[in-house]
C-alpha cells in the first residue's frame, strides 16, 4: 500500500459453508457498517464460493502434484523431469 492510501484493509472471512448458515449475513452487516468509515477498505471473502484448490497436501515436497500412490508415507515423491 504505497500509493498514498492510509486506509486499513479489513478482510471479513466467512468460514461456514453449510446450507442455512448465518455467517454471510453477519459478515455483510459488519462490512456495511465498516464501509461507513473512510479509514477502512473492506472485503468479504466467502469460503463457500471462493476458489480453493481441490487437493491440499501437508507435504511440501509434493508441491501441489496429485498423489501418485506409489510412495510409502515419508518417502519423497518420484522425480519428474521438467523436459
């Protein structure tokens, strides 16, 4: 934020994705109230509609690759040539 804008960025994250949830209504209410202030830039992120990867792995060696099913747990994934 080096464009001379001194506003604080407020991101409201709605984590519930189930049907009949109330979180989005509460988040929109809060965002409406916060937008009345000139010192906030407000975004609402709804995880029910936000794009997230289909596969998330805790193993940093996989780097987003789909599981290959050939590696025993704890061993490195097979090396794939970029060529």
